[in-house]
C-alpha cells in the first residue's frame, strides 16, 4: 500500500469462505483500503488501515480457505503469510453457526505455532437463533486465546474486537493456544520426524512439530523444503517410516490426522457450546432443490442473469456514453487553446481521448462488481455455480465460469474482472483467456452492419452464424488450453451452499468501489498507452486517408498475410483501429473511403470492393482477433503480463487460422 | 450382511442418513473434502440425491453440493 504503511503493526484476517470476513474487513478499515493481487498469482489481496484510539494498523485480508494445504494457491498464499511471521496479530474469523468445520482451520493455524491469534466468533446471532449456547469465558480458556462474539453486519462486538486487536498487537495479551493431540502411533512418528529435523537450520524459521505433521500428510511443499536440508536418502528413510504407520492405519495419514483433528475439536466443543438441534430439512433446502434442479434451476438462473445483465448495462451504458460525451466536449473546448498542432493532437486525441476511454468503462465495472457482490453475499452464486456445473464441466470449466461468459456479451472488460470470483487459479486464467472470444456488444455492431450490407436476405442467419462459431471456438479453446497450456488439476466439484442472507449493503459498495479503482489503476495504463499509440500511427507523418500515415503503411505491410484470408490493406488498417474499440473497424472503413459516418454510402462502396465471402471473413476475424485494448488491460490487471501476452498471441493465431480456413473453403465451394 | 451397510454417497436416497467411513480419490480432492468437514466419522444427511443434478448433503447446519464424480468417492455406513 505504499511506504506510509511501513512500521505499522500488521493484522491478518483468516477464515473460511462465507463467514463474513470481508464484512469485518470493511468494518475495520472503512474506505481506507486497497485491492490488488498477491505477487505472481491471480489471488485477490486486500489491505486497509484500521484506526483505533489514535493508532493505525495495517489489516491484511487473507484469502478465505477451509484448510491450509499445499493443493490450492489460495491456501498456500494464506499459509505462507502466516508461516513467514508477517502478522503481529492473526484474527481468525469463525462462523459460530458452523463451528466444528471452522475450528478445523483454527487448529491448522494454531498448529503452526503462532501465539497471537484472536477469534472473532461471527454470526453469533444466527447461531443463537439456531439454538446454540456458548460459554465464551470457557471457550477462551479451552482454546487459550481471546474470543470475541461479533455480528459484523450489525456492528455488534466490533469495538471490543478493535480493543483486543490493539492490546494483542502491543503484547498486552499473549495467548497460550491449545494444539491438537493425536493418537499414540501418530504422536510417536511426529516425535521421530521432529528429532531428525532438529539438527537442521529449519528449526530457526519454522515450528518443527508443524513441519513434522505436514510431512506425515505428505505435503508437497513441506517435502520440497525439507529435502533441501536433509537430502534424498534421509528423506526416503522418513517416507518409508511413514508408510509403515500408514500400513498400521490402512489409510493415508492425511485422512487419519484430519479425522483425529475433528475428534479433538469435538471433545473441545463439548466444553463450551451446547449442541445444535437435530439436522432437519429447512425452507432453504426446499429452495435449493428448485434452484439446483437441471430444468427449474436453469430457468431461474436465466431469469437472474437477465436481471443482472439489465442492471449492469441499462444503468451503466448511458453513464458510459455520457462520460464519453463529457470527454469529447472537454477535448473540443481545449483544442482551440493549444497552438502547436502536434501537442494539440497528443493532448486532445491521445490523452483526453484515452483517459475518457478508461473512465468510460468505470461505471460498467463498478456496477458489475456490485451485482457480483450481491450474488455472492445473498448466497445465490453458489447455487448458480452448482446448476451450471454439469454443462461447463464438459469443457473443463467450473459452473461459476458461466457468469463471465454471459457478461461478455455485453462487454468483455467487466466480464474479465468477474473471473476474480472463481475459486481456483487454473479456472480463473482459463476463463479469462477464452473470454475475449465471446462477442461483445461492440462487435455486434460490426457483425450486424456487415451482415446487413452483404447478406440482406439472410442477415440474421449470418449474424447468428458468426456468434455460434465464436462461442463454439471459445468452448473448444477452453478444452484445448485446459489440456495443453494451463497446468493444475481440475478442481473436484464440491461447494458450500451458504445460508441465504440479505447482503451487507455498505460492505458491498465499499468492496465494489475498491475493486473498480484497482481496475482503473492497472488497466488504465494499457488503455491510455494504446490510445496514444493509435493516435500517433494515424496522424504521422500525414493524417490517415491519403495513404501516407504509418497506420496505412502498416496495413500495406501486413496485406500479404491478410490476403491469405482474402482481406486487403483497408481491412488490415481497420482491424488495427479495432484494437482501440471493435466498433472502429467500420468507422475506419468510412474514413479510408472518405464517406465519414454515412452507413449507406459505405455499404455500397464496400459491396463493390468485396465479395460476400470476404465480408463474412472480415466479420468473423473482427470477432476473434486481438481483444480490444481495454480487455487486454483487464486481463493484465487480473492475470498479469504473461497471460495478457498469451491472450493476444492465442487470439491472433486462432483468428488467422480460422480466417484462412473459412476463406479458402469458401473459395473451393465457389462462393 | 455387513457389506450391505456400506454404500457410496452416490447410491443414497433423499432423507437417508449415515456416517462417512472412508474417502477415496487423489490427495487434492480428499484434502478439500476434509477441510470442508467431510472426514471418516462425520454424520451426514442426504437432502437431495443426484438424480437429476448435484447431490446436496447436510452436515450439522452446513449444506454442501457435490458432483457425481466426488459422491462416488465417499463411502458411507448407512442409517447410523
């Protein structure tokens, strides 16, 4: 968050998904926060400043996880943060209405040997409604750490939480946390491994018991780490020893240890919480049966997403257009005051135009994030993911990736940003790479113009055909890229169906605002640079239209290649400008032919210069080639430079292959 | 027969209860399930069986939706 956070005490928030961790984070930090990514991965990182009694603390929101294994990037991020001792205090947000499972993560954290842990026992109101009674004093004594009952949504308990955090950070409260104890054979093996490790420098940095337990579960990261200090022979010896214990239990030790951890938690819980009532079917279960049903579920899903789509684009598009207009007006009002022609162009067309382009996406992205946060908070997102799972899985994608695909029909920029809500890194990257292949509304403009001009009798059929081809290619690309390009196993489908809840509105808005600001910061630079580059290419050494500009020269240079798909330099130049915004493809033709924005005149001129087959290929290639710069910027913001480059190269290659194939097959068929 | 008492989660019907006996499958899937609260000894109730669509099970107040693939990997002792 910049250098002003240096020296601040660090508070880390850990916890399961759906426990209200984000709501607590927003309540603690208010608007003083920052959303970004953890280095090198697509996992969202949120940081903020908490102020209490005149002192400031840096609050870091760790990814929500169920455990701390090495199998998921999110879990590794959280685990390494704790392991490296980066936090002065760890606040473990625990769902009181689902205590057993939540305490599993608590035990995983305590097992790492950290002392300064504070439990925020959240959703205490819901737990009480469900019949649970807590003895908080006893719970603190049993666990050996402070426990503060909270209801993040109403704000209850948060002041006390702040007070305890401050005291813990200042060393005024020091916990003496409990740690799980296992059966004798396991404990003996832990001791055995610990003894071996004690002779290594690992002792200085890590809790040896934790390393030993993780080694018993054959944790890949811990094996790698220990291997560096012990060497292969010693490691083989230990693993052989572990196999013998596994022989004894007739099971992998990860199961045995998890099992005993739950038994341990169960025994503890008896001491401080009265049992919940019997499990019975609730109204929410009845609703789930409908919402996850293959037929009714999909009908409800379509209704919800129609509403979401309407909300984002009906509300967002007019604001987007208004903002575009404001920047146009700003440009024209400034233009006369700048004498130097080059400077004027740079400022008005390049910079103001570029900033306008960036800002005009802001309302869409912001509204999208609000809609997504409402879906997540209300609990519906998990149901949507469940109902789409069977269909999306056929293409190697999880059910949730349906959401970015649908949003892409409106605009790929918010759609790419929406991949953030997927749970697994592989799925996030895969979904963002294929996203640009789904035609957005700007490409619809191009497709319908070409279909209307060249295929008046079959306009709809041709347009639908281009849509169908690109969606099919998106799904096939998911299969292809998932197999060959992106490592990582497909996540097995198991998802928590959280209680249906009314969203915490303030938290929803703060969270969406911060996420949108992150988009501006990261995608903005790419969009602005792109706008300036295109302005330069089209104005130097002479303005476009006379055949002298760099843009036209570039078009002529790549013409030999585009000719393979039957497209001349005009198409090449238009496609270059389409990178700014896809609707520019048609507008650029207008400039080259000197007819401006008259669509009728342009249609006639184009019809004289192109065959219907060429027009079809142009429509298809416009849909498939490079994502527009705003989308590239969004992919960079979410996935980093590497995946932005992959998206560019893959789309370029795919559109070339498809363009060349379709054109030549068309020629063979005599079209 | 003792064997009759053991079924895969995927074979259970709506409203049935049971106790998880074992989890098959790779370490990734297994550890994910265990983190979410499914481990040997866990008492479950089937809210919705997977025909058609996903399985929904109850563990205490928690509800989990599972695909068929993973439901086949969870072994249950019926009726406990």
